[in-house]
């Protein structure tokens, strides 16, 4: 049953106004002291030709108060409805329990596809701390849209094209060796690349060699291709460890080089549509209020944007997406605005379905990691340190646990992921281990611990089978706070999808965990009074446990039974 609809029905009967109209007028007061629903009667003054105060009074007198409403009050022209607490608790809790772990899911996305371009690794470069955001925001959006019934396509748009690969081949052939790279992985490749830049200062001719090697890659020369593909393999093997830890899989690794043979038709079309303009030998699309979008350099080379445009056409054709999301730092705002506009100018209305899901910078807390000048902060180092610290904490707090390593992994990964999903995307993040792993803060471990607490209460309960709950046990304010967060969870999931903001879910489960803990400390759950009352409290606990678990899983975080 839907409470709003039911109240609207009663009001429609009493006022003669259409049920749908009344339903739209009903508000949810921000202060629960003003009731659970309120009808601002001034909205009816025109239709009913009476003062709001009078309307409220008349309606109140005329309404046949339904059983689930405990009282109705007229306060300054507002008609406030107070829903019976026990009724509300039963409704919300049974709603959660009936869905068996799918509470908040829907089929709104049935038959529709969402492409999510995220993580998007650059070949021969290690993932850095900034990649934490794109990786976990993208992954979470994938989970959320999936939960809402969309088919999701996770795309790792590899940065695997550009003159830097010519440089890398030169560096490898001069100073590298196979075994060293096999062993050192991306780190070693990156070192070679850095060395190239040092040496080219003294020996500018190296640049010519690099250009020649890149040309060989473009021409498909076997030796060049063998090396290029091997660099890719080495990189992907390294990042696979991080994806394994985070339990992330991609549906496609089609990167920039995949579009080599797919750009010409796009360039031709731009030309035919008269959009390509010559600018100092280069070819560009002129845009209003923005710098032109560069399509071809004067030497005929294509650009990052050219590849993105070709990729968008390919994705539209291949997946027929409803939306295509690009989870990339806000430093690239202009890039996306430019080429989205180019597609619009080509006359494709699906340009409106391309969305740049941008996010802020990630940095480490001052002094928390020794970063040599200009050295990037590697994501795997940050994650490994987080795991180490999580191990220490688990060892200290729960030495008796049998699966300490598994729990430490859940806590450590959770702490890192949670940090990146805690605030709205655009906010810059300063990563701090103390904050991320604080069991008393707004953190993954805090929420996970609450989940484990719920599990433990349920395990200890030992009620006989078949006891029916008496929700009169949940008439207190602390239970009401939990119930209201249970009831509003599906709306939060929907909003998170609508705004591409996983943090709405993070916030929701932090609040739920806090509300449950407050309830837990203020009320005894397992008492020897009437088993039906105990059963109602256990159902509240089970529902809170499930919603926390669902919320965490949408963020890409595990919920331990014990901690
Ligand atoms: N590899 C790029 C980077 O690290 C991100 C790619 C984002 N996706 C895209 N289709 N442009 O900056």
C-alpha cells in the first residue's frame, strides 16, 4: 500500500477534488512534529473558494479517519496527518523483508542500456590515486543502474594510442630488457618512459627515432606491434590485481587504438556537413562560447577528441544506449563539452544522452606518504597500505575471528571505496588512513560494524519459529527514525541514479547505521517479555541489516557477518 495515495483518496472523497491533484499537493513536512504528510490548504482556496483555515477545518470535520492515521490536525491552514507508528513500522519493515535482498530495485530500466566509460587506464602508466574516483564511481553507477533494471556496459576506454608509444619503444630498445619489464611491470615501463624524457634533453635525435617507431605502429609493422601489444599486456596484468581486489569486471576494453579505422567516416561526415574548418593547417570544428574542437592536426594526426567522437558513434551503433556516461575528472570538462557539441552540430539528437560524470581531485593527507618530487601516488600502494592497516586493526579488535584476512580485506577495500563515495562527486578529496579506517566516524568500517552488530543480535535471538511480530513495540522515536530511513531507501537509489551520485546512498546508509545504533543503545532488543514484541524489534534489526547490506553492495563494498 502507498500511504500518500491512501490519504489522497480520503481527501479526494471529502473535498471533491481529483485524487491525483490532492496527491500532488501533499507534502512531507521536514519536521516530523508536523506530521508525516501535510496538505497546504491554500492550494485549494481557488477551487473551493474559501480561506485555507476554513478549508482545513471543514475537511477535518468531514473526513472519516482511516485506521492507519492516529490523528489529524489543523495548524494554520495546513492539515497535518500523523500516521500510526506501529502501522508505519509494519509497512516499511515488511516491504523490506518481502523483497529478500532486492529492496529498492526496480524494472524502470527494462529494455534500456547504459554505457559507462570508467577507470580507463593509460597503457604503460600505473593507476594513480586519482583513478580511485573514476574506478569506484563508475563501478557503483554500474551496480545502481543494474539494480534498476538497466543493461549496463562497462567500458575501459584504454589510453593506448599516441606518440608516447614510439618513445617507449625507443627507451625499451636502448635501456630496457625483457626480463626486467616482465618483473617490474608498469613501474618499469614508466621508468623507461621517464628516462626517455631525461635523455632526449641531451640527445634530441631520440625524438626522431620515436616518431619513426610510432609511424611503424601506425603502419602495423610486426616488431612494433609485438612490442606495443606486449606493453598493453603488461599494463593490464598489473591493473588486473587492483580490479580483482575491488571485484570489478569490464564488458569491454576497446580503447583509443580500437578506433583507428573508425575515424575516417566520421571525418568525412563532418566534412560533408560543412563543419570542418581549416585553421593554420589543422582541421577544426568552430564552436560558440568555447575554443574550437581540434579534429586533425596539421600533419594529419587524429586527436583524443577525434577518437572519442568515433567511439560515441560506435557505441551508439553497437549498444543503442539510452545514456552513455563518461566518468572522468573535471579537468576534462571542456574536452567533453566540446565534442558533445560537435555531435549535436552533426544533427544527432542523442548527443543529449552523452553525460560527463565528472569528479574532483584526490590527494593524500599531508605527510602521510613520502612522495618524491613529481612522483605520482600509485593507487596500488595506497590500497596495499590500507589493507595492512586494516589487518592490524582487525588483529587488535577481534583476535578471535577465524577469517581475519578476509575481514581485513573487506574492511580495507571498503574504507578506501567509501572515502571516494562519501561526498558529492565534484568535491575534492583528501585521503587519510586515520579517517578512512575510523570505526567511530562516517566510514565503511562503522557501517560494516553496524551490519555485523545486526547479524549478531539476530543470531543470539533464539526465538521459537512462528512468533508473529507486534509492531506496537516500535512506537518510540528511535525506532521511527530507523523506519523512516528504511521507507525512503528506494527513493534514494532512484535519486542516486538520476543525479549520477552514489554518495546519496553512502549518506543514506551512514544515517541508517547511526539511527540503528541509537535505537540499539536506547532500547533492549532481546528481553524476556512478550515474544511478539521481541519479534518486532528483530524484524526492525533484520530490515536495517538488509538495507545496509544492499546499500554497501551498490557502492561495491562487502558486508561482513562478524567483525
Ligand atoms: N585515459 C583517460 C585519462 O586517464 C581517460 C579516458 C576517459 N574516457 C574517454 N572516453 N575519454 O585521462
